[in-house]
C-alpha cells in the first residue's frame, strides 16, 4: 500500500506542467566570416494573441551571450541577414504598413 502511494505521488509530481515560458523562435541565421558571431531574427510569443515582433540579435558563437540587439523599426520585419567585411551586418527591412522594403546595414559587433 505504501509503495502504491509513493509511486502515485511520484507520478503526480512528474506529471505537473512546468512553469510557462515564452516560446522563442530563431529565423534568418547568419554566421560571420570569422565564425565568431551569429545573427538571427529572434521572437518570443506573447499572451496578447498578436504575432510577436522580431528583433535582430547578434550573439557570440563562443558562449552565446548577446553582443548587440538591432531593432530600428517597431513595426517592421527583418530578413536576409548577411555579414560583410568589417563586422557589418546587412538585412532587408519590410514595413507592411508603408508598403516598403529597404536594405539596411549596421555594425554587427555593437
């Protein structure tokens, strides 16, 4: 009987759902020519039901820490991430409200 109760208690504790964490998505991965930086468009789900806004995040390949975050347009989407010489990062920035797509660039290392 005690063994049955112990097994039941174990099953209840392992079946409990973990604390809700936002789901992260990574798109448009680009590796720098030196292989030391990784850029991506990162989004995290929101509880609002609206699509999440993606931001360009550049991370160190060595340990994954964020070197810089790029988000010049709160209503735009980003694609086509590409590293160039001198730590430059280029991307396409689309503003659906204005009906425009522009080529942008910035320093990828902050």
